[in-house]
C-alpha cells in the first residue's frame, strides 16, 4: 500500500505504548482491572512511515530519521531490527548518532526472542541508545470463558 497508513498495526501499537491515553477499566480477560496508559499519555506523536509492504529500504529509513530531526522531535523510537554491518559502515546507526548529537533521545527494539536477547542485545548498531524488548514469563492466565 503506497500510503502512510499502518498496514499491520505495529507502528500504532508501539506509539500507543509510548503515548496512549487513559483507558479506564482496562483488563486482560478480567485480570488486572485498572486504568491503562502509555508512558507519556499527554505526549504528541509524530510518525514517519519508512517500512513498506513492497520492501524495506535504508533510504526510506534515513529520510524518516532526517525529517524527524528537522521537525525537532524529542524522542526517536526505531522499532525494527537491523544488524550485521560494522558500526562505522551502518548508515542507520550513523543517522541515530546524528539524532543523539541533536539532543534527541533514541530508543530501539531489542527483539522479541525472550531471554536469548539478553545475551544478543539486538540490534547491536545503537550502543548509545536505550533498547527495549518483550520478555516471557512462566505465568499463565486461565480463561474463565
């Protein structure tokens, strides 16, 4: 789709984790009833589409990072994995450093592979950025339905 529309929900999910508004009486199938919010519920979000169904191109990612820097964002969240190149040759890492030099907080995803990512800490291309990841636990929820 040649549109800024989020075609798989990932960008929308990631931004709502950061800046989602207050939702009263939220629960997980009746468990943990309470009010849910994003980390900064009053934050303003600027989203830049850089990944397309037709493919992922470094030039699109660099253009999105450049535009975010020009627009003066405070936080840059890069929610995708990238690796394999030496740091000094990785164009996305260099762009992330440019954002850091402008005082922009850079956050990257570390993956969704559970405890294995503690050792791997992907992506390795942003040593100065904060990484976040999904972890699993042995807790299970039994459905009441």
